[in-house]
């Protein structure tokens, strides 16, 4: 009976025509030879993180004000921050200071071409790993952490007068739509049903890279590509190990016989029978491999990963990264995309104590993950990028909480990352000199992003090896932005320094 229900005839009511040859399994397709491994780990803080408490102004003097601002009696960014945040403004003693540019203090940022409005910024005291990575552990190693300032979902560059043009498409300030748009990077759904990492896998697969997409525990559009373009992404649980397929067969040769029943078919064989056979064999083979790669007794990880939620998810990702390589028993994969979430960031009340608990957890998880990647010798080959639905309002509500915002501050880390920089200019127009809403403040400190997520993904796609001809597939909305305004791989990655940098224009003055 087990053999009957494993056959394509049983599930499709079609009689397949076999070639007589065994089926080529997905893991047996080699792709490019000698290609190194690279991976993106996409972490989403679901609920909308208060990112203006993750990266806040620290020391902002009049020396960073323009002549026009001085003539208009403008206040510094720190003064604006304190005025609008009121009781939820983080004082300097609760922040870990970093310079505006650790490598070259006072230098213009690579996106806007402008100097930051503050000499120093502060990272939340409960995320010391980000200070360590930003400064290279105070000079002991190359800086490998950076921040993206005032970044978010945009359909085109906008100002306060026309920002509702974006809202009409993306439904600003709503969890579901903003999470969806952050995962897709396709506001007009020109590549319907796909996400930015899935389309990246499509492009890489089409140029003979062997790709893999893995989501930890959740189904996500982020990793969904165009059907038939690249291998479908997998969902992996965080439970120890992987449940083996048919662990107690009635016959020792059962699996070989199942493979024989689902061997390669002729070109004119039934489509439904072929689909069942192909998917079944790939699933059985993947299950067999996952049971080996995620075996808690053979993982031999250096880091303890002794915490729950995000820690357990990053542990699984670390095991899979360790299993990637060209040796016997390793996964033959060139480019890999991982997706993981951690919730609890929708803090409409008591934001400061709630934020402390959440960021402490992220700090521990990231610390363990970086330790493990360094021990594996793969830190230079992995990029971790953090996102969220949106930032929160700078202006608190009556419950000592903060509500749904827009442009926010996010971190990216990796051994190849040009750390020690804040990419894009931190907003310095939160409030006017008279205390009214500034030019980029559309209400209660909801800041219009001055950099689109599309720009960040442009540089990441280049780093992964995507060719320029495929960028329209990955970033279908990019032509709504000025030519040359997106980040390049040379802006963010050391290994890309040999690439000629394109001239860029700032998205805003």
C-alpha cells in the first residue's frame, strides 16, 4: 500500500511514460564550478520597531548647521529630538556613542552626499553588539556594522505636498501593507506574487548560480520567485533536527523502490504525473539531507545559542550555512537567502521598558550568530540585514508609547560590509524653529523616508552577483527614481571596491 500511494498514477490518474533512466535530483545539478558561497539573512522585526530609539542623535552642535539654518535660528537635531520625544527621549547615559563616520569623522555620507547633522549618534544601550561591530570592537578588527538612516517604502521621491501619492498605492502606516511592501519591493505589483529575495534567486539561477531560499518557520512572499524560474524556497522548523521520512519502512529497499516508481519521464508524458514524481523525489531527498544537516548531535556549532525565538532561528540558519560547501556531504549551493522574523515591536504603550526587553533579545541573538559565523570562517560571505514594517512616531501618545510611523533606521552587518558609517542623512528637519512640524514630518514625527528600500537592495543584488540586465526584474519600480541615485555595491562592500562607482545624485538636498 505504501508503494501504491507513492506512485504518480495514484495521485494524477495519469499513466506516465518513463525513459528508463533515474531522475536527476535538484541537489545533483552543479551550476557554476568553483563559485564561492554568499548568503543574505533577512531579519524582520514585525510590528514596527521604534528605530529612533535604536539610533538617536547624541552630540549635535551648531557647527553642523548650515548658514541658512543658523540665519533662521534653527535648532540642532538633538534639540529637535528631545523636544518632540518628550518623556520617551533617550538621555545620553542610555545611549552608546558612535561617531557619524567611524573611519572618517565628518565625511559626507555615500547616499546623500551630505555631512550628517550630528558629530555623534547613540545606539540603544541594550544593543552593545552594534556599537562593537560599528567600531570594529574599538579598532581590534575592521568595522562590519552600518546603519541606514531614514529609510522606508517609497514609490517615488516625495515631499510633504505630494506624499499621499505614495499612500494611495502602499497604504501607509498599516502593518499588513507595509510589511508586505517591505518584503516585496514591488509597490505596483509588476511582478505579482513575488518578493525581492525570490526575484533575486530567479536572476541568479538564470545565470547558472545554484540558489537556495530558506524561511525559518514562516511562509513568506519575500522568498517567492516567479514559478518555474528558480527552485522553490523551503520552510524549516526550529525543532531539534528534522523528522525523517518513513523512518520505519516495511521493507529495507522501500525508498529505492519509491524512486524507481518516480523515475524520469518522456517529454510527452502526463504533466500532472511528472509534477508529482519530480516534487516527491526532491522532497524525499531534501528531507534526508535536512535530517543530516540539522542533526543536533552533529552540528558542532561554536556558539551556544542559549535563548529562544530569534536565537533558535539563527541557530538553524547557522547550521545550514555551515553545511554549505563543495566537499563531500556538504550542500552544493552558491547563493542562499534566509528569512526570519521576531515579533513584539508594536509598542503603543510603555515603549521604553518594552523596548529594553526586545532589543536585549536581539542583541544576544546577533552576538551569538556573529560569533558562530566567524568561527566557521564565513562571516565575510554573509550579510545580515534588519528591517521592520516602519518606524514609530517621534511624538509619544498618552500611554507613554509611540504609534505607527514611516521612515526609520535599520542596521546591516557582515564581514565584507564597509562598517562604521551611517548611510543616508539622518533627518534634521523634524521641527521648525517655532516648534511646528518640519518639512519631512507629515504628522507627529512620521518622517518621509529620504532613501527607498529599493536603493539598498540594488547594492545587495550587485554584491550577490546579479547582472545589470536583470535589475528590472528584481527592482521593477527603480525607474521611478532619478538615474544614478541608488546605492552601489562599492558603497557598502569592501570586495566591490574594484567596481567603477557610478555618479549619483542625492534624493534630497
